[in-house]
């Protein structure tokens, strides 16, 4: 735990949210602009010698092909995966940190889970899974989370080391929506559960 730096802010920052990125800086981290990109961001705390890497989920059209590869069990063969793996290794070599944490959402969580070593910490939300895929424990350092109602992570719902987080974001509109069209509204809520991770904003989930 790094003094109140939440998983919500780190994931939000991975999608380019400036306010969340500022909160990371306030915790003593400096962003490495050379190693960072829209796909992943690298931060280092020089005082505590801690390294942090955030990996974004699907956020452009090229990621659709990566998502398809994930579905067919070929994520490690994709450019996106190889890029993140290379950045992770370069950052570790460059900074020689005392601790490293990798976080990710959706596709980013799937990638992060694969590239993070057993000795480093990983925490991912709503990762995509293939049938029968196992969740790595990383000697107890890897944490896998999914949002209640999320379809992308559904195949990993009963996997070992998986924790499902309740989704309290419900209102009277849900009742009306399901009454009008259960199928269409149900599909919309499943999509919303995946893309809107504000349900973890007030959770005590720290990096």
C-alpha cells in the first residue's frame, strides 16, 4: 500500500485521466515519458525506490484484434502484449526497484497478469479469460478482481484466486429498463459494468 494511492486512480490514469495521474504524482511518483505511451504508463518513486506500471484496456481499433487473439488463447503472440512485456523488463532493468506493482483493467489486466513476475505485485480488474484459463497467484502477490455483472471476465468468475466485487450502481432506471426490454437493457448493463469501474472508487483497494 502506498499511502492512499487507490486502484481506481491508477486504472483511471491508464486511460489518460489527468486528475488521477496528478494523484499518483502527489504520492512521490515521477512519470517516465520515454517508457510511457497510451497503452501503458511507467512511474517511479525515487525516494522509496518503487516502480509502478499501469496497463490500459481496449482503447483503440488496433486493440480489437488483440481482444480477438485473447479470445483464441494467443494473447502472448500479439504486438500489444510484447510491447508491454518489453517496457516492463526495460523499466525493471533501468530502475532496479525494491518493489514493483503492475495494474490493469480489462485487456490491460489480461496482459499485466501474463507479464508480471511471481516476485512482483499485480492487481487487475475485469480481465478477459479463455475457457479453463487459470489465474496466476504469483506466490500470493497477484490479485484478480472482477465486477459483479461483468461479461468480459465471466469465464474467470469461478477461477481460483478470483474475487468478485459487488456493483451497487443501481437506480430506478434499471427497473424501468428491464421492464421495457430485458435483453437489450441487460446487455447494456453488462457493458456498463465493464466500462464503468466507478464502483471501486470508494473501496479500500490500494496499490
